[in-house]
C-alpha cells in the first residue's frame, strides 16, 4: 500500500540550486569513473518521447485487468490482480499478458543513451520494459555487456536468476559475466529475451523470504556493488516492495547514495531516505537528466 504524503519530512535534501548542480557534476564524474551506479525506476520512461508501454504500476494493472476478469476490490492492486489471474487462469496467462503489455520498446531517451555509452559497471533496472537494453544494443555493438534477471519460483523453482549475454543467449555458467563491462541487473525481470516476471503476490513472497540473507541477489551483483553508491532515477519509495528491494540491493555497498525526488516524500519515504543515507535531490527528473547528459 502506498504511503500518505506529509507536508514536511526529515529526509536529507540539498535546497540551494548551486549545491544541486555541483552535486550532479560530481555524480556524473562518479558514474564515468564507476564509483556511482544508476538505479532506474519506471519514472525514467517519462523522459522518452514515445512510451507505448505501461509506465506505472497503476497503468500496468489497468491494462492487465482490462483483459482479464478480476474482483473489483483488487482491480487497482498489481500484485494481487496478477495473483488472481495466475490462480484462476494459469501462470502462462500472466506471462502472456505481461508480454503483450511490454511487447513494444520505447525509444531510449538521451539519458538511456548516455548511460549506455559511458558503460557503468552495473545499472539496476526496476521495471519490465526493454528501453535500456535497447540503448545498450545500439551503443555497444561490441557486446561487452549483458543482463541478469530475477526469476519467478513458480516457473524456475530453486533458480533465482538468469544471465543473458548481449545477444539474448542464456548463460549456462555465469562466469563469463564477470568480464562484462556493464551488467544490467533487472531484479523483477523483464520482457526480453525470455519474458521473466516477478509480478504476483506469490512471486514476491518467495523472494522476500530469502532476500534478507541475499539468496536471490546474484553473486556478481553483490561483487559489483561493493564500495559503490547508487543514484536513484525515476524511483519512488512509497511502497514496501520498492523499499525492500532497494534496501537489499544496496546492502554492503557504499554508505552514501542519492535520489532524484522532486515530490515531497511521504513519511515512510523520508524515513527510508534517512535510514539508508540517501541524499534527496529536489529537482525534476528531466532537469537532472539534462544536466547529466551535458556532463
């Protein structure tokens, strides 16, 4: 459930524009040097000129329930609606609906392209669209990148993640991934190349029972995050699931992180920012993206 917004918060925030611009310049340098890792949320799609896919959980559940009958009381709850479809139709029905929802690929924004070009050691993507991997394919034809996706236990029991190279081929042995210049980590799955999705209640229950001891997080992700800070772009933390995933992915990384969050944070968001050492950048995402791409 989303939290209620409060007029004020104790979240750390930079208020003076000069401070923010200087910070963004430092973050740009950090990303180029591999010290800062981008963490992309669904809000990043707002930067693309054409977005033919659901760009919010609310839009996604509306699309799913437009094609499958779901009780009215859960029609606006993504994980519960997906679970109902899974229970009363089949898991394949959920995958098919998700594949249809994300079949089209948005045109990468300037930020997607910039990130693909500078090749950070790792980029975390917390939505199902293939926009960033499309940018990587365009900017990195040499194929020095790949992705790892979280897997649903209902389809891949006891296997928590799958690695795919730049051609979309699944690796039987993840060892070659250690040589990739960039690892795209998609903890809740993605449309391409295999239609892997964590979206239903049972998907998340399985992961959340193990995530505190890091079992679902691949060893290569854990290795690449060490000593590095995260820059959250297009993310909100007003949902327990997004907070839990971010918290566990940040574990044993740097003790300093940043989030572009122009909206006044909710009470739980403010608490999360403070607990995790996340500095809030109170500028619109489009403005920060422009500053980043100009750096």
